[in-house]
């Protein structure tokens, strides 16, 4: 096993590549993003920047009550605005076919399930006209009482059969109660997290135009194939009659993983008016209509022996969903993976409230769940006088605890040890509150990370274009590059397999007219698309033809035998101001084992981006539901604080070269989400080390810590 230093710019993988066909290994190298110049010079077009001829503008109208129904809409003032074209409501909007996701059934009924739910769409000649129309629209409501606060004793709490991702809602292994009761050291700890918002750099937007019976939509999405299929279902079309383009996307963090209101509203508005229609959401509406990370109350019960090994591990999650759709943040799931114990009980309880529908946000399940589990492990370590790294090493299981399956590869111990070496952990004085620098208390903390290695079927095609003297290939796949560098990495996969320089590969991604592919989500994109690209290139190489199209549906089956997870360790050093309560992160280090790293540059960006988001979760990001008005209070980036540059230290991300033969032909486990996972607990544990106090609720803002 070797450790890759990210200051290197060349590949150092020890694997045998087809060096006879390429001088430099192209896979693993730090190739720059292909679309970088287009983004830098402003020629890259995002969804709201496509303006078809004669384009009109839609402005959605959000419900002004938190629960009830629309009783009347008076659009006379709205239609008197100069440039007014139409007002769509549940009374006149196109009827829609039923999508999988009921949050998309817009303007189909007068029901208002939560504040911010769209009740109308104003369409005007300009964005200003549409906005003015929306303001001039008179909507009356029949208001009903609302309930927006979740807590474990809520009378409507129920225990769902499944949590998000298809995981069982509850799992029991051994006799948790007996093991817990008999354990010499018992811990019963509750951690609380509020809602969190994805807030990608590019807010959600879509432009739609009907050309005859063909619907074209430019959408800000993590996966245009599903958007295409969904629009086809909702508008009664064959998928071949729909084209969804998502060529450049300014992030999503899960909030664009499923189709969202703008694309549906734009298509409805275009159908209703016969014009191209653009709908670009103001950022302050995002919290209400594009999902959020649901709040969680997590009770951890740990029964430990004198040597720190776990006899019992219990993880009970209480969370909320909306009345529109059941979505259960699967925060107890990582406790089924991380540590061995004789008895374990993990489960989820949920309450359907009059709140916006929660959805995926970077590392759904793992990010909140590992915050609680890894803080609890730190509390166990402190109470038992065992070093927190040693405590984790003693509890790493031989097999995945709940399933009993062997791990395809497992290098958490290596991440912890390598991180400890780089961080200088052995010099740490374990006593809390012992290091002082003027008014500041200093502390260090560690936490483990994990994220599952998912893979989904994909198609892809590759065509040989060049003549014998100058090889050239064209790869086509509806992958989505949400800023991760996906098109660059897939070109590297193709060049590597074809044995040609990277420049010889042209690649098109980001349109549903390309071969169908799964979304950029669940850290599964590169593995899923890479598998199809690899297969297409291999078949082309082995065939006499010039064009190959493949489907990996049969290849990705049979992945049940092994438990596949990436692991990592995050280390933080913080200062806590004893006067103001301000917590600042001085150092942040992550060491990850995520299979083969395919591009050293873009991988590092994913790791440090995830860790930055974890820093925000620990220290700055805070959202609350207003019990009186029933909506989110922190709507935009003025109220919802994501870390600014000055909040973020020089983050160090490293990885361990992990050769896992049981994954996929490109050998990667996915890296988009694991960076966020361990970071909040590492910071929270460092705050305890600095102050000697446990704060079991995030974020650690001065009002809490002071
Ligand atoms: Mo990620 S939350 O699966 O887009």
C-alpha cells in the first residue's frame, strides 16, 4: 500500500498499465477540466443562459400560507401589467400525468401542503414583467393549522418500513437490550441537527420550448435522462419526443438529483403560451421547493467494555418528512456498517409535517448519522481514557456487522494511522481544556468517514473517427458534469482503454439525446458511467467496426456478495475564543480510501469541497422552521451562512491507494460525498478537546459555545 501525496501532479499508482500503448498513464493523472476555459471565459451556457427566439419568462407564485387550500385567484391586476402574457393556476394549467415524485404535480389542485408551494405561474415578456405580475396576483386561501416541528415524542411519529435509499427502517442484531443492560459502561447520548440547505452556486433554472410535438428543455439537473423520462410521463409524450440538455451545471449537492419545479413549470408555461419560457428561481425560494436535509434527533446508546470494545450499539433517529411524499433521512444506516458489537438496534422514526419535502443532500444518511456516531465514539473514548483512534481500531469489524458480508476492501485503519502521522497526533495531550493561547482554547479531534460504493447501469457509445495515422475517438454518454470534472475523467477512462493520448478523445455529455445514463448522485457517477465508457472502448478495440454502443445492465448485477464502502479519517484543530465563543478551524486534514483515484486534481477538489461543506455543517449552516409562519427562516445566503474563504483553513486531503478487484473496471468507489461525512464530528470533538464541554447540537455558533 502506498500513500498518494496530492502535491504530486503525476500519477503514482503502482498498477501495471498498458504502458506499451501510452507513454504516460492517463488514468490517475491530474488532467485539468476540459470545460475550464469555457467556464472561465463565460462561453459555457447554463440552463438560464439558453434564450430561444421569442423567449418569455415565468415567475412562480409561492403559497402565502403553511397549510390549507387556494379558494380563489384574481389575476386582473396581474394581467394589466405591461408585457403580461398569462397566469397559470390549478384551474387552467395543462393537466399532467402522474410522476414518481408527487412534489412535481404542480398547479393540479388547490391544496397547499406547505408554505412556499407553488400556486401559480406568471408568464410575461420580460423577467421584470413576470415578477411584477406575480406580485399583483391576488390569491385567497382557506387556511388550516400547521405543524412544522419534529420531536421524538410527537404523537404522529411512526416507524417506516424503509428509509431513504431502500434501506430497512429498522434493524436488530443480537439482543441489544440485554447487551446494553449488562455492559459495564453505558452511554445514552442525544444529538440534534436542524434542517440544512443544499444551496448550489447555480440556483435551479430551466428553459423550455416546444418545437412541434417535441419538447426541448435546458435544465439545471444532475441527471437529464430521468428529467426526460419524467417530462415524457407528465406531458404524455414518448421519451424520444423530449430532449433535456444539462451541459453545464453549477453544482447540486443532491438538490438537482431529481427533476425540480422549474423544468415542469417552464414546459407548462411554454405549452400554455406557445412561446419558449424560462423559469429561473430566486435563491430565497430554493429552501421550499428543491429539498433540504431533514432535521434529525439522534439517540445513541453504546454499551462498552473496559477495553473500549462495544457490547451494544443503538442508534435511533427521529426525523421529518412532508405530507406530499415520504422521505426518511437514513441516518442510522452507517451504524450498521462501522463498528462491531454483540447487540445492535438501529431505526428511524418519522413525522409527516406541513413542511417542504426533504430530499437528498450531500451524503444523505451518512453525514448526519456519522456526526452522531463519531461524536458518541469520542465520548466513549474520553470516558474510558482510551485514545479515540485506538478506540476505533479496536472496534473495526472483520465483516459488515449487520449483513455479515465480507468487505470488498477496508482501509479505515490505514486512513486513521496515516492521518495521525500527518497530523502529528502522537504529540497530542489528551486532557481537555489544557491548551491555551491567550483568550483562545485549542483542541484537536478526529472522526471516521464512510460512504457506500454505489453503481448503476449505464449505456455509452464510442466511435472511431480518425485515420490510421491520427487516431481520434468520439465518446457519447448522458453523464452530467456538475462541476466535478466528470467529462474529463471519462475522457481519461476512454483514452486509457483505447491506448491513445487524452487529446484524441472527444466526449459529449449532458443531453438526453445521448446514450442514457444515471444521474450524478450517490457518488456513483464515475463508477457507473466509467464502466460503460470502459466497456464501449474495450469492445471497439476488440471489434472490426467503427461504432460501438453498450449497456452495462447485466454487468452491474451480482454486486451483493461484498459490502462495498469507502472509508476515511478526518482530523481537525480548532481554537475556541473564551470571550466570544467563536470557533475557528485552524487545520483540517482528511485521508481517504476510496478505491482507485482517477484524476488527482479533480479528486482533491471533491475531497476538500466535501470537507468545506462539513465545516459549514459544524460551524455556520443553520436553518430553522418558523412555528408561527410555518416556513424556513434562513432563506438565502445572507441568513444561511456557508463558509466563506476566511472561515476555511488550508485543507489537506490525501488518499491511500486502494486496489479493490470487486468494484468495477475503473476501480473507483466514488469520492463526491465522503469528504463531508467525518468533518462535523472531527470539529465537534476538537471543540470538546479545547473546552472540555460537549455540545450535542450543531452548528457550534458563538451563541451556543460562548
Ligand atoms: Mo448526492 S446527495 O447523491 O447528489
